[in-house]
């Protein structure tokens, strides 16, 4: 009976929720899977290895030395990705903190004389920073707008979007993040750091940028989309590790949130990259602690420090000539070390609130982004610039004006052991901001979180030993206003991450619940800052729907394992509540942008469908020897990226001999070296015809359109010639029977990272059967001897006798294929 009530409740909630506008309603043609955006579409990546003649010739030339060199280069690239991402993160944070420090220091010095003049200066500085950011994005790197995580997730899922991983996108992401975050907008820099790391990895994988003459030939080792995918995965993990100084959290973020394929070898390289980032960041912060980085000091890089979560962390004296010099007083007290069973109920309530507010945030941002894309941004870049400037003005008015309406509160009694000073001197980091107060021993609690940088505001919300620092009225005011600002800001033409806004929103209502718990239970060990931390975790879980990686990130940056069960509790609850209404933030945004993601689980309707029902009815194929004019005509008349190649046996029976890619055909048409006058096929035996192409020539440049049929110029004589496609096709494409369920096809397609799969009638006969034992091959000490292991069969190459058991009377199929390949070579 209880389950019926719960089910009815969820159905009612979904019915009310469905009345909100959805991105799938309206103009379906604009939101289709292949929707054009800014003049560019999406294209699938080729993760499958094309085992044509050129590939096999290249493999035969490679020895063990080259294989070892290949592995060493992969680890070297992982090292470079870690160093590059760490240095980029240091540069971004150093710039943001210095801009914010100069802004607040100048504003505080001016408001000592005139609040009006201080307000004007504050608004103008924010406006200039935001204007620089939106101008860079609109005029230089449009693909750098937003967080970039949906695009990177699509890339690692097998979808290439033009411009996402280019060099100009990297530059726009770095400098655009500095302007947007330094300008005080309700967004963060942690999300764009993931995109930054992915761009660095992609540029290293392709040897740099040829357009800007920053390429190196010795770096151009990895030519396949599969290798580039692995490097981009390392870059994503490096971005998270740089943002939160959480190397394990970065690995799990890449595994849980962005990647679709995972291997144990890749995990080692991803972990190594994240560890390198942690070392680079720690080294940079250690150098900056000596006052070498201006306003950066030792803060600003991470929201919480491992030894400083529970209190005000550090105070920084301001000297404009020497920068912020950090100092530590007495040892900082720790936060809440224990919790009682009675506290689990309000903590569960935090999880429910996080799920509801996170789901509402996803739906509102989806609606506004849909409206913005279809009605506002269609009017050109000038409208995008005006919109970002208006959002900056509104944010500056609210962050400066609302604290003026709040009455100041008297400072609490000083605790010499806490290291907290009330009020803090102007220009210092910390709690208890004296803003528009008539008395010296007063502070403005709303200005403590509003008129501050986001990192410092989060530190204040998380601080311990500051019970009753914030009033419920101030926290509610900040929650409503900042929530609205975050919704409106998300989707503007600037680099924008949602980690920091989510943390600020969640920590605000978490601290509200903590205030209630402190007043209700009357226990001295309860800290409001601990509940603020749980609130931040709950909102991120309710919005982004991350669980394992987010939990590990929280534990790594707090260095408090005692909070692990509580973080797990609020994450599980918030994710379950949020999933009852909509999908995660990145999935919703990817769908809005027309990125065709293949989720890990197929739809339920696929169980009742077969491969034949889902496949296209019109199949465009090529004969083995095809006329150049026919190739050009077919490529111009349709947009397929893969074509079956058909041949005929001596008896006239049709035979599918492989799959040829559109990109390969374009390379053949452009080079013209494989044109022939005769319509007869060439000698099919290996080595009978020299291969004039290497596999690297067929690889499409990363994150670009590659060759187009319109770029190829052919004379009338060229159109009358022929091409034998046999040496260039993939002779072993994946094939499924026509009556296979679409669920199995979906799982096969996604787990193998395929781009094409053939649907064929059910085979007439079986020529062999491969089991697990047929795949167990080990190399003996002799390099030319391969031994097949099984319980009853041991076969060595060169042996004419075959030892068989009672249940296996024939030579294993794989062994026969190996023997045949060896004799033919």
C-alpha cells in the first residue's frame, strides 16, 4: 500500500513537472541529432581499426623496438598532458585571484570615502572583464563557450564536433575563463578546466596546430581516433585533478562521467597524469605561499584545503606593492569530528532538497537555453555581447546593492584560539566583513558571502567555530538571488562551469539546515559548516547526478574520512530524487546541442525491435572495381560515411567483401595515384601490388571537417578511370543477423565503439566455433612458436600431429588462421 502511495506521488510530480517547457518540444528540425550549429555539424569518430593492406604492411614492418617505443611515447604524452594542464590551471587561477584581489582591494579603499564611487568602480571593473571574455568567445573561439563537458563527453562517446578541440578553443577557454570568473559572474572555472585539459591532450596527440604553425613532426605519433580518445581521457582527468587537487577523483570523474570505453592500461596512464597534475599544482602553490604571486597567495586554487576546511583557513594582509602575504596564527581547529544518529534525518532532508533543487535547476536552464538559442542568439554576436554585459550589470548590482539593505550585526565575543578576527580589516580574506556599518565592531553577514569572490564566499560558508555568523534571512536572500543568477548566467557566450555555483547554492541551504540542527539539538560539537559541505554535495549530486567521483573528490579535498558515510548518504538520496524528474545536467545540455550520445543502457523499446527494423532500407554500395565518375556521383548525392563493397564469385553469387569509408574514398580521389584504366581487379595476393598510402594518410584531422568532395578537382579524363577498392577497404567489418534484438546490437555497438555495423540475412552454415580456450595464447621463449593452451589440446606450429581430446576433434579455428597467416607471409 505504501508503494502505491509512493508511485502515485511520483506520477503526480511528473505530471506537474511535465508542464514545464521541454527542449524536445517545438522545432524538431533544429534539435535533431544532426542539427547544424554555427555552421558545423557532428560526425562519428572511427574507433575501429581498419585492417586493410596498408595496415598489415605497416604492422609487418613494426618490430618489438617500435612497440616499446610506442608505449614509452604514450607515457611521455601522459606526462606532458599533466604538466600542461597543471600549468594552465595555475595560470588561470593566478590571473583570476589577482584580478579579483585588485578589484576588491580598490573597491574597499574607495568605499571608505564614497560608496557611490566604489560602486561605480566595482561595476566598471566587472563589466570590462566580462566584456573581454564574451568578445574573445564571439569573435575568436565560439566553441569555447559554456563548460565544454557535454562536448567532451560526446567526443569520448564517439561524436566529433567541429572546433571543440582546436588551438583557438584552448586559448579562448583559458582567457575567457579569466574574464568571466574574475568579472564576478555566477559561474566557475572548474568545468572549463576539463575542456582545457582535453584540448591540450588533443593538440599533443596531433602534434600541435598546423594552422598557427605550432606543430612538431616528432610529436605526430598517434594517428588513430582511438589513441586520441585515450589522450583526451587523460586530459579530462587532469582538468578535474587540477581544479580540485583530487587526482583519484579526477580518474573516477573520467570513468564515471565522460568516458564510454575503459581499459586497465588506460586507467594507469590516467592516474599517472592526475598524479603529475597534483605535483605541479602543489609545487606552484608552495612557491606562491612566499608572496611571489601577488594576490594569489595560497588561496584561490582549491575551494577547500586539506588542513583548512573547518575554519576560516587563512587571513591575508593586503599590500598592493607586495601582494597578499599569507600568515598562519595558531593551529586551525578542526571541524565536526563526530555525529549522532539523530542527525541522519536532517542530513537526509538535505539530500532531498538537493535532488529537488538540482532537478529544477536542470529544467530551468534547459528551458532558458532553448529559448536563448532559438530566439536570442540567432540575431548575431552583438546580441550575445549585450546579453553578457547585461548579466554582468545585474550581478554587480545585486552583489553590491543587497548588502547595503541589510542591517549590520554586532561581532561575537573573540575566541583567541580560533584565529578569527571580527570584523576583518578591509582588504583581508576571511569572515565578518564590515560593509556599510556605522560601528567598528559590527559586520554585514550578507556582504560576507555576496561582496566577495566565490572561493572566499564558500570558505566563509564552510567555516567552523562561526555559529550564528549568518542569519536565516540573509542565507535565504542569498539562496534565492544566487540561484536565479546561476540559472540566467548559464548559457551566455562565456566559459562557464557549474561546480562552483552548485557548491555555493548547496552550501547555503545546507548551512540553513545546520542552523536548525544547532538550535534544535543544542549540542556543542555540531558545526554548521559540516552541513554546508553536505548541502554542496547534495546539490551537485541532484544536478549533475555524479556519485562515486563526487564522493571521492569531497573526501580528498576535506581530508576527513569520517564524513564519507554522510556524503554517500546525501549523494544517493539527491541522485535518486533528481532521477525521478529528469536527466543530469550534462546529458540534458548534450541533447539540447544535438549531440547524439549513446547512453550505457539501451531503451526499453529496443527489446521488441530487431536489427532489420532499425537499419536503413536503402543501402548504397560499391562494386570492387568502380568508376571514378560513379564514386564522385554517389559521394555528392548522399552523406553516408561508410559503403559496403560488393564482389561476385565465379558462379555469379553476390559476396560482401568489406566496408570502405567515405574519408578513404576522398583521399583516393584527391591523390589520384591509384587510378587505373582497366575495369579489371588487381592481383589480390599480398605484396603483388605496392601500397602507395600509409594508414596515417587516411586519418581525419582532430576536431575538423577534413576533406570535402567539393575540395577535389578532377578532369574529364580522371572521371573515366577506375579504382580497385580491395586494398583500401576493411575486409572484416562487424556483422549481425537481421533478427538480432536491437538491445544486443546497441550493446555491441557501444561497447566496441563502432561506427558502422552490417545487417545480413542469417548465415546458411557454420564453418567453426570459437570458445574461451581458443583465445588463450601465450608466447613461449622462442619468438616464432605460439602455444595454444587448453585442458585437452596443445598444438604447436610446425607439428603435423594433432593431439585431441574426446570432446574436441578438430584443430582450433584461431590456430589455423595463425598458421595460414604465417605461411602466406
